[in-house]
């Protein structure tokens, strides 16, 4: 199970086969998010749709899709190891916040929202607003903590990767000399 992307373009002026293809695709896959943009130049106008979906839902019947949509997602399988490490940090932070306030963890953010934050590498409140289901109240209440957790974790990962690459390069150069 991994996150995949598929791009569709739909004409703004005429009905095409692309609409049927998009509708069929949406019925057959577990869609996580649809990114859409209206594009217009001097000659054309169309919708550009980037569909983010889980590839394991391919070929499912309608009944199977309903039961799958209610099943749990194993984010360790869906996210890369680096992203899962950040996801786990956010999940721990969310649990602590929920205990302090006395609410269920999903009242802070859902697992899907945390995974989307990690996938988008949210480092600003503006990016946090792009996560589906995250409104202004959550951004104000939790925005600084989320962006700080994500930014610090990715900074640490980037720093470790850079050090690793430099060490590897120095060993390679030493072996060549």
C-alpha cells in the first residue's frame, strides 16, 4: 500500500471522454485528496486535477471499497521511513495534547491529517490550512507546535543526511587517492 498520484485535465468548454475516465478512476480507487487548479491561457481553459490515492484499492468492487474505507491504514507501510518518523513524533505530541485537554486524540487531528501534514512537510500555518479538515481554530491552537515539530524533525533528518553524504564522499575520495 503506497500513496500514488494521477493527473487529469478536463476541458472547461466541452465534455470529453476525460470526465468519464476520471469518474471511473475515482470509483475504483481509495482517494486521499484531489488537488485542483483552473488553468487558462490565450487559447485554452481547463481544470488540472492531481489525484492522490492508495494503490492497494485498485480493482475493488463497490462492497469491498466500502469495507476498505472503514479499515485502518498502516501508515508505516504508506509513508517513507523518514516521513513515518515525523508522523510518529506528531502522533506522540497529539496524544500528549489530548490527555492535557481531556479529549480523544482524533479531536486534535486525525491520523490522515497527520499523514498529510508529513507528506506536505508543513512548515507554516499557511501550509497547515491546506490540510483537509484543518480549519482556522486548529491552526491558531496547534499551528506553532505542528510546524515546529515537522520543521525540526526534517531539519534533523536533512542535517544527518548531509553529514552522511559528506562522510561517504570523503571515504570515496580517500579510496581514490
